[in-house]
C-alpha cells in the first residue's frame, strides 16, 4: 500500500478526538462543583427537586428566525436538486403483451454493432430478428460464458434459426425496467429490417425505445419515424448513468407509482401504497423521468429543514441552537442521498418528524388546559402518524414512542391538575375518547383508503373490496419481510449503524481510467458519532436532572432503533435514517444544556465548531453523496476512512 494512503486515517482519528474532547468538556460542565454552583447560588439553601413534567413553555418563532430558515433551506435546496436526474426519458411505448410481431425498416442497410433498449412496464422477453434484404433472416441468440475468474457473462450473437426453436434472447426482467439495457453483438451484421416479437409473463410488455449503433459507435439515425420505438431518439444518452435511468430500489417504487397512475395492478406490494402515491405527484408533473420520480422525495427532504427549525425553536427557544441543529440535518450525508433516491424512506422520516413535533406541542400544555386547546396538536400528531404508517411500516415503530410519551404526559396532566379547577374527570374522558379517534380510527381509515388504487386495479372499489385488498396485502407484507434473508454485499445490522461501519453503495462507475463515480448512504460522522454520545447524555440527564426534554428525545430514538434488534430479515444502513432526527435533537439538547450555563461557560464557539465540522465533512464527501466524478486518488486517500467504506 502506498504510504500516502495511510494519511486517510488521520481524518477519522481527528474527528473522533475532536468529538471526544467536546464531550469530555461538556460532561465536565455538568459535574459538581461547576454544575452545583451554576444551578444553586451559594447564598441559597438546596431546594427540593422539581416534579418531572413535560409542561412548560413552547417557544414561538420570532421575526429574526425567518433569515436562517430561508437561507439554510435555499442553500440546501440548491445542493439537493443539482444534477438530480434527467427531465427527458422515453415516454411512448409499444405494447408487445399480446405476443404480436412488429417489423421496422431503415433507409439503408447498416452494419450494427450494438442495440440499446429502454423497457417500460411489464416483464417478459423478445425474439429479435434482422434481415439485410427482407428475405433471409437471422435471429438473436445468447449463451453464457465463464471467464478465468469465475464470472459469468452473457454473449449475444446472430445465427440462422432454421431447424431450431424460437430464441427469446432479449429479456425484460423487473430489474431492467426504466433503464438503458445494452446488447453488444459478437458477430455484427448488416441490418435493413428489424423484427421484434414479444412474449409477456403477464399482461403488458411495453418497450419504450430502441437505439442501434454502427461499427464506429455512432447511433444510427432513423429519420421521420412515427413508431413508438424510434420516435424519441434524441433521448438516447451518450452513456447511461443514474442521471438517465433507475438505480437500486428505483426499479420498484417509481414503477409502482406509474402503475397506480395508469390504474394497473402494481408489481411491488411489499410496502403500503401512500408513499408511491406521493411519488406519483412528481411523475404527473414532470413525466416518467428520473427527475419526475425523484422530485417529491427531494422536495420533502428540503421541506424537513424549516419544519425541524420550528421544532428546535419550540424545544429550546434559541435561534442559534435551532440554526445549528437545522444545519446539522442539512449537512447529514444520509439525509441528502436518501431523499434524492426515489424510495419511500423519505416520506417516513418526514411524517415521523411531524408526529413527534405535534406530540411535543401537546405535552408542553400545562395541566388544566381546556380540551379544545389540547385537541389540535393531538389531532395533527395522530393524522401524521396515520399518513406515515400508510407510507412505510417503520413509522409504526415510531408510534411506540408516541404511546409511551402520550401516557407519561397524560399521567402528569392528571397529577398536576389544579385543585381549584373542576372538570378533571370529564377532561380525561374527552382526551381518551378523542385519542382513540385520532390515533386509531382516523389512521385506520387513512391506511385503508390508501389501498384504493389496489381496489381499482382489481375492479372492486366497494368497502368490502377495499378492506379485502388492504387485508390481503398485510398478510403478504408480513410474509415477505420475514422471508427477506438473502445475502447482500452491503447489508448491515443495527449495531453497525451506530458507528457508521457499513454504508450501502447505491451506484458505482469506474469506466474512466483514474476516475470513479459513486454514491452511498451513511450518516455524517459528526452526526453519527457525536449524536450517539449526545443520546447517551440525554439518557443520563433524563435521570439525573429529571429532564423531560431529554427523556422525549431518548424515547424517540429508542422507538426507531430497538425494533431492529428483533428483526431477522436482511437490513441496510438506510434503516437507520429515521434515527438521524433524534441524533440531531440530542446534539441540540447538549447545546441547550450548555446554554443554560452561559454565564460561566463559553458554549457558542463549541457549538459552532461541531456544526462547522459537520459542514466541512459534507463538503468533503459531497461528490460521493450525489455522484460527481472524482479522481480515484481522492476516493482512496481522502474518503476511504475504513476498509468497509466503499470508496
């Protein structure tokens, strides 16, 4: 190994040392005698410890908060939407689902070395035949070869099919949809006529576009074609990349969103439908294009920032802390990469943020608050929990945290009810009854109604049909997720997420010598490692100081993490994504407890240093978060902090 490469290990060492130094100093401020001197003035006798309660001030926004909200959101939006995906992709398609054949002719015979094709909906295969004169036809065949390293490769070639059966060598599998698939011919032939025959697995077999390339690698022009297979030739990219096609789980979720829009029975039914319905809004706006199917997730990722700012301001009441906390989320690696990927995890995070925010607003209401003032935050918390659960089951994990916090808060409000104020029993019955409505009945209705596209595709939109479609899918999802046990090179377990041990690589392209293009999902080390130490601090402060805010954050974090202890299916780093919210909240809690001692602790430089460190790493790793081509030496000597990191 090049000795220079060892310099890469200075980055994680420096980051860890800086974080440990910060927390060592922080924990020192919380210990006696400093903490005692700060909390209890020397001239006063020790006071009885106050009752543990969530009730308190929910700090409102002020006019000056507008500047950091707008600035952070705007800057992040630029980095998030930059090079998100192409606005151009084949939209028309030829349906070969009935098994028909279609013949296409070129102006003249051309020796063709490659064929690219862009499948739309449906799976199956095609028989491809060519002719130079319209009389003698050759058929595309394939064979599998194994090289010396043991890797298998499919080889395509033209041959006369006389005396042989049919050859459906061109495939359209589920993992090939909305991608440019390349076929390189072992024995290039002159083509004047092209005949394609489809064989669908079920229903549709839509082929979006076909492109032919001559021996020099130039695309063969098909002038004036009105065929759906050759009418969008200007959309054929010079080189297929993630920018022009689906990658990773985008082979599932955008497809399902497109099927819902078209009223087709969906292929991917391993998650509730609402996340895909939200994704479909972007497809309706921008077409079935990479930008279209990624738009809503990125927009929700941008929208998280002002929401988090308000949440942090309500929690801690300081513009500086809300600003730094929002920057920490904006600078988080997983937040950027995951929201730019067209999957449903973004929506789960978004609604978890909202449901906890409104639960906190309810908890801070003092005992004796009239029912009508308690109803709105409870309703909104339950509403967003219902919407989130209809998007992805991981939101249901968060509900366990809501339930614990809700009943702790209910107990406190009953315990502290003003003795001189009547109506406690009536209030309890009103709150409990209303809570059943907003946390059970309404979410159940939202969840069931989200299955309307399933019922419509089955032709039965009655209540019985709707409930039946929903119930059958629940059984399938439970069976599916319990059976996902296949190995994967980038799989990881929950205890690895805590320390950023194994990112998941979404994309890699090493075609250009000396350069690489790739991006992966993992947490910013400052947020991951610093946040974990901050969560531990919250647990200590919840007990030591009887701090309700610390307990709120700690319970939220555990609710998202602990269920994964008992899940045996294959898991990945992105399953830790919702926990990032509570890592950020925990870091801000640490900043807040330092701010409480500002008369004796110069806390702001430390907070700015932690936040600045996260921003610095965000800039350092930005190329491998969004897929910018970088020199291989930069990847190896700057970004490859650990052997398990795919850089």
